[in-house]
């Protein structure tokens, strides 16, 4: 469903209108992220071979049939989507909102992970350096923030590349995913860390 929605946005927006760059970049980012989650969960790792069966690759909202693409084809498309996302989201230098919105650095960070999985070491290093843009990596850390403080401020922390912004308007009380972890607060308490 998420990939379908991304494809619908990509096909419906005018790619020649610079006002659409951020939204198009977000759609390419999310499509790449969703395909990456699918292929890492439902296929052999890239390092086991490019020709292994991967997952169906969806690059259009219209599809006549479902076939499994190779792992290599899926990873190549993910890398292309993330590169395009980074390029689109950096054209005019504007940033939309907080880190709950994808941005160029998030696309490059995820692309560096894809290159790690693909064992493209030099490409991984180049993308990380591009994301840092000459900054010292230590400058991206909050050395005084505790674990709890970081999560409370994840949407605004310089350590965050991208986070899922769950607002109070999204709160579904006992039907929320978080309530599965919360046995004391009236939630299900069915999911917890083992010893």
C-alpha cells in the first residue's frame, strides 16, 4: 500500500515543477525504504548473490502481474530511488519541517546502508562524506543527551536522520503498536524484551 501511494504521487506530480521537488523526493525515499524492508525480510542477503529471487518490484501504480525480481534488480532500484530522492530534496536547499520528514541526509544515510549491504565500500564512503558535507562526524552527536532525552526530542535532534513522527493526533490508545509493550499502562503487554 505504501509503495502504491508513492508511485501514485510520483506519476501524478509534474517533475518539471521545482515546487514539487521535496514531495517527489519524499516519495522516492519512501519507495526505496519500503522496497529495502521487503527485500531484507523476504529474500536472501545481497551478499549471497544478485541472481537470487528477491521481491516484486513496483515502480508504477499499475501492475498486470506479480513476479519476483532478482535481489540485484531490487537493490539497483532502491539505490536509484534513494539517489533521486537525495537529488530532488536538495535542489533549492529548503528543508520541510523537522526530522519526521525525509530530507537529503536521510536519503544519503539510507543509501550508505544499501551500499554496505551491496559491499560497495567506496560508494558507501563517498555517500557518507556527501551527507556530512565536510562536517566532523562528532558534530552530529549530542554528547550530553541521555537515552530518554534523545527519544523525547528525536524530531529535532541533530543525531536524527529520519524518524517516524507519531503525534498525539495519531494516538490510538490501546490499539496503538506501543501499547503492545506496555503491560503496566493498560496495554496488551504481549511484546517485551527477553532476558
